[in-house]
């Protein structure tokens, strides 16, 4: 598995994201980006950060809880 940082949010275009994060997607080919938020940072969030919400261009980002953090996957509708 790709080493994910535990101290910083990581953002990738979908095709550049680690394979194991891309495989979490349920969007079926319309993916645009992936954001990994480590647990240390995520635990301070009450809601999804606004900047993640506005990155999306059509549907709500998919949210997946993984060991070490939370993954957001954005796709267009």
C-alpha cells in the first residue's frame, strides 16, 4: 500500500492517486480527484471542509473511511 502522510491533507487528480484509493470509487469512470485527510486532521472537522465541497462539479463527493483517515472522491455527474 502507498504510504499516506498522517500530518497533511493530500490531493491528487484521480488518475494520479494511489491505486488503492482509486479502487474505492463507485463512480464508474467519471472521477476527477481524490483527497486523503488523515485521522489527526479529520477528527477536528465537524463537516466536510467547504473547499472539498466546491471542488466537485456535479454530485456530492463520495466519502470512504479507511485505516488512517478519510478519502473523498469527486466526480462529475
